[in-house]
C-alpha cells in the first residue's frame, strides 16, 4: 500500500517541479481513479490472501489452489473491463472529480496513460497479497520496490530530459507497473503452499466467499474515494471565491492528501496484516490472543498517527516546497494554503488511526454490518455534512470546509471509542472462565496424590498402551491426557479438531502446517506437565526431556498379540491387520524421528520398557504404579 502511494507522490513531486500547479492539480484529478483501482485490488487481493491462510489452516490445499486460481482469473477480467470503461468515460469522469477548464487538458493526458497501465497495477497488487500469504513477503516487497525504483529513475528523465511533462510522469509510472507485473506472474510457477493447475482457473460461486473477506478494505477505500471527489469539488467551487482561486486549493489538497495517504496506507496495511491473525484466533476461541493482537496494532497505528500529525503541524511549509518550484507564479499562495490546510484540516489526523483500525479488525471478528458503519462514520456521516454546514449554512466558505476535518476527526474518535470498547471487553470472557475451571480441576487432583511425577507413555499400535495409560492414571489418582490433547492443540493452534485428529492419524507429509501443530502440541504438553499426569504419545518423552520429574515409558507387544488386539478392539479386518499395524507404527517412528532426531524405539530414550502381553494390561499398569511409588 505504501509503494502504491509512493508511485503517486513521486509523480506529483516531479510533475510539480516540471509542470507546475496545473500539473499537480491534474494528478489530483486522476487520483480518484487510482483509488478505484486500489480498492478493486484490495477487494480481490486481501480476500484471496485471507482465504488462502484459512484454507491452509484447515488443511484444504486443493481448495486453496482453486480459490487462488479463481481470484487471478477474476482480477484479469475485472481489471480489463474497469479500465476500458474508465478510458471511454474519462472526459466525463474528470469533471465529476472536480476538474477545472485550465486543468482539463493535463488531466486527460495524464489519465489516459495511467489507465493503460492500470490492469498491470491491479493484477500485481492482487498477486502481491497472494504471494505474501504464500509465505514469500520478501519476494512481494522486491517486486513492488523494483517497480517503484524504475518509476523514480524514469520520472526526471522523461519530464526534464525529454520534456514530456505530465505524459512523462504517467509513462514512468506505467513502465514501473509493468515490470512489477512481470515479476509477479513469474512467481505463479513456484508457489509454496499450493500447486496451481489449469483446472484451478475456472470461476464458480466460491468466488463470492473470497470477495466477502476483502470487503472491509474495499469499503474503506470507497469512502476515501467519495471524500476525495467531494473535497476536489468543494475546493474548486469555494476556492474560486477566495484569494487562492480554484486551481491552487485543488492542487494543494492533492499534494497534502498524497502525503496523508502514507499515514492511511501504513495504518490500513498493519490492520489488514493483522486481519487473518485476528480471524484465525477468534475462530479458534483464542480470544485473549485476539486482544493482545488488537493492543499491538493500536499501539503501532497510533504511533504512526502521532508521527504524521507532528509532521503536518511543524513542517507544512517544507512538505509543500517539495511539490512546487519557487519560480512558479503561484508559489506564495500555494505554500500559504498548504500551511493552512495542514494546521486545520489535518490538525488531529492521528485520531483517525482508531477508526481505520476498528473498521478492519471488527470485520475480522465477522461483524460486517458494524464494520461497515465504522467505515462510513468519518467520511460520509460526519465530514461531508459538517463541511456543508460550515461552508454553506454558516457561510465560512473554504475555511469552514478546512476546519470541518478536525471537528469530524474528534467526533468520530469519541464514537469509535465506544464501538471498539464494546467489542474489546467481550473478548476472552469464556476463555478466562475455562482456564479457571481447568486450573481448579488440576489443583483438586494435586491434593489427592502424594508424589509429583509426569509419566509419558509411548507405545506400539495394537499393544494396548492407551488402555494401560488410563488404568495407570486411575491407579495413581491423576489425569490421563490422550484425546483431550487434540482439543487443547486445536484451541492453541487455531486448527479445527477434525483437522488435528486427521493429522495425528496420517503422519506421512511434513510441511509448515505440521510444524505449526507440533509447536502448539509442545506448548500444550509443557503446560499439562506442570501437574502430575499421564501423557500418551505425541513425542512427550522428548518434549519433556529436560524436566526432572518425568518418567518415560515405552510399551510394546508381540506381533501376533498386536494383530489379535487390533482385530478384537479396533475392528480391523484380520487379513489386513498386520499390514495396517506396520504402516501406522512406521509412520509413528517417522514422525518421532523427524521432530526429535532420535530413533523411536531406542532404549536410551526411556526409563521403563515393558511387553504388555507378558503381564496383561491391568498388571502392566500396576507394575508401573508400584515402580513409581
């Protein structure tokens, strides 16, 4: 988002220096089109990236691939149609966006070239979001930075050396965008998390689910668009009635808004980056982690807001000087209006951080309607009516419109505090209650035992080890954790219980999702080991290897006995029982070795190794209990 803002700022700087106030005003007139293109890219790109994260979290790689393919096809179609319409209706659109007669030829020149490059910009923006979600943020950043650098290099060459004016600025932008587009397309051949096939690039009804996940950022951008068009028009209309004239307020508003877009882009970028984290943990019931994320996002965003607020109040003249030459006839009035705007319209702009953050994070919690209302509060419900009231009703003209910005920011901040607080205090209530309940159970159990030991049980499939673990826990009066670990791991990781169960049963492939689950399982096991208990499987002997009060047990059985038990208790077919047992034990050994770098049945890993069928499950449990006592 920052790179897209920088594209426009760089153009504005060189065009302002090379062409002057009218050139700056022209880029401002075309900026609403760029907002539309960015909003479209955000709708598809943010939706696709969030969807990719969710599908990978659920282990649905094939479905994730299809959704990415659909998003890419939709992007190509929408970008081409959107840009054709923009090109055809550009003469009408520039007047809708607040263009004056003197700016009109510059706006058409600049706009037509920008529209030609827009499909490339929309597509690479969408792909950038997907590439980040695929685990390659460095590639995504490299792609964007290379395009921006090319634009920065070509701008002065085209504008000053070849004397191409606004055409040169637009052309430099488009070339940079095409380079970024080509780099993005190359990535599709080496995606990490999904393998894209031809069949994935077919549209179906699931595309609406993808779009719904990107709707919050889209709405935010559209409200900015409405505000921009409104402000352009009132700047020209009421500016014409002041000493500044129509073109200077239009030009200055564009310049200051571009600098302000760096603030907006940063806040939206951080908030959108947090969106899948918040949604993922909220869906998994980890609401305390959601609260922690929200706190961090707000601290960052307010910090950014304060930085830009100080910049606008203390250095407005220096900011404006970057965009205009001192030899420009309108220089003095341009600087004067820029200072006025920074110290009125943007007087408390840092407060906007709460509104933007709240809008996107509430969307992550599934509160679409409330998120939409928040998006509309400042721009639509407050700023426009207050501007009209001060400018027209109270007859304050251009000055009333400028001070409406600060008034709207303050009122919006107060309203948003209540909305954010109402959602924030709801988070974590159930989780805290559940944790207290679990702690109470553990405390009660601790009182009933006269020793402090954690017993880990690793076992051959079919040995009866799970039943031994249950009997042992009962004998000692402590908890036995087996299937319960699935629920706790699902809660810790954010994966569904079904996905965790399935992954425990089939341990053939090891990739990022397995690693995330092992990390979550490790946290769960270490937490359970704070109290005396029996833990079944899951590399617990390795995870707790450094804990002194752990007794590590391995239970095995003869092949014939394992087959009999599997047929009798696990309902396996007698013909395939041996093959199934060997397959599962092979996968357990492979999983264990992958995460521990040790052999599963190595005697050095355990304190006790017993053949269950030498004693039977009941006596095996009693033998271990007696050893512990």
